[in-house]
């Protein structure tokens, strides 16, 4: 039997392109191309399988334990981080300088067991403060010494972490009378877009317009958030990648008038200045190209827990802090991957702070919120 002839016909039929389907192929390509060009899709954003949360009984213990120099954010002596990884509770000892710490694993506990409440074996967890330890009722007992928890819980009502060097009202008067640094160069014309006008899944929690900020007093006159248009559009693209995963974006801060940067700098003691921008250089917030933000749950509207709290002046704010829980770190890394996929870069000391790639093309701005056009969300200097 001659089997060659039918085989040739089969090959020709298989290689023949179905030109009648060309419009469908082109349409599909146009739909897929933006995701291919811009970066990761929603499915590929996740930093591995999503971990389970830890039992509620352990959650209030997660955080850092140590001692502060009075009225400062500088710690003295050993600092220990109680954290969770791979279903195990770990005690990590912080070593090195606070600006570049390393962590050593000391002890571990089974996650499915309650926290030990005695120090019979040298380590215990006490609900009542020991002598001279009054800042927090949760105490880690190490070698018979009680060490207080020094970092706030995720749901703490107050996030005040420093005492201003001088009264904020006095600093505000000085800042409003000062001028931003002179800049040379050809900058883009500013076009600030009010974020709440471009997507309803962008929510606001502008702490600097409340007493619940690191200075304990309102600094902003209005609770609003703006970004330069390209940065705002990139933010929305990142949001659209997160929404299929069940998350929205909660904005703490975006464009910041220069005079507020000066207030922050002048109010912050020396040991905390790695967390605030130098007004003599201006900040990327001043250029409308930086956003402080976190995730919230689309189903409940509640903020997502992260390894550290917003504006916390401690190493827990660093994007590579190894403490917290596996789920908290997963969410922190998810936020970072989403933002970086659209041209933002995380700040080395703050997991919540992201700079847009074109920030250097915009000038330092000092436009007050009340002077931005209401409704339009646009302003030009």
C-alpha cells in the first residue's frame, strides 16, 4: 500500500494557515500585549503560594523587644524580634547598626502550642510587666530579664513614635516663610492628578491630616492625594493587577508640598532623619512622583497587616526586614512586585514608599492642597 500520498496531504493541511481566523488572532494579541510589554500579569505577581495566617493567640506577641534611650527612637542593649516563618515562631536577635542590621536566629517554638508563660528554661512570655517595664504589658523574658515590646501592634490606634524637637506650630510658621531650593534644568510641566478621581478602588488614609501621625498633630490642611499624571496612570495599572487577587490600594501620602518636608525635617531628631527627606535637596514627594501606600482587602475594606506599621521609625520598616509573619511578608512583597512592575522603586528604608521612575523630570513644588483646583485635580506652577 502506498502510504506516502495521504501523509503529504495531511502535512499540507496542517501547515495551511487559517486566514479566516486572522482577525481573532490579532484581537487576542492586542489584549495580551499590554501585559507582556508592561510586565507581570496578576497571576504572576504573587511571591509564591500565599501562606496561612498565624493563630490569634500568637499575633499580639509578634514584634520587636528591647529598650529605648528615653525620648528617642534609639535602642540600647539587645533587640529581639519575635517572628514566624514556615509555621514556626522564631526569636531573632538584631545585630549591627540600626541602619544596616543583621539577624541571628536564637530560639524557636511550635506554632500550634500556646506561648510559654514562664521562664523555667530561660525564655518566657509574660502578660504582666516586670519591675521598671511599664511601656507595654507584653514582656519577653530572656535569661531572667524582662524585655518590653517596643513596636506597636498593627491595629494600634496611635502611631506617634517621636516627640518633635520643637513645637510643630512654630516650625510651620518658619516653613511657610521659607523657599524651596533653586533648581536648574528643563523640567516637565507639572500635572497633578487627584487619585480619588481616577479609580474608586483607590482609598485614602491620609495620616498627616490627622493626629494619628508620627508627630502627633495634623500637618496637612486637607486629606487629599495627588500624583503627576504618568505616575498616577502607572499606579492605576498596578491596582488593576492587584484587584483580581482581591486587593485594593490604600494611599497614606502622595504629592507633598515642600514646606511640609521642611517641617518633618526640622521636627525629627537626628537618629530618625533616615526616614525623612532633607528639604535642601527636596523630596520625590515634592515632585509629585512618590506614593506612600499599602494594600487593603477588597472584600472587607480593611487594611492588610504588614511586618511593620506605617511611618514606624524602626528597622521593621525596611523592605527586607525578616521579622513579622510569613503572611505579612508575603503581602509586603506582593505590593512591591505590583508597584515595581509599573515603573516604581521601593525606598530602601520604607516598605510603603515608592518612587516613580521619571521623578527627576519634574520640579520641586510647594503648592498647598487648598490651592489645587478642586474637582479637576490638576495644577500647574
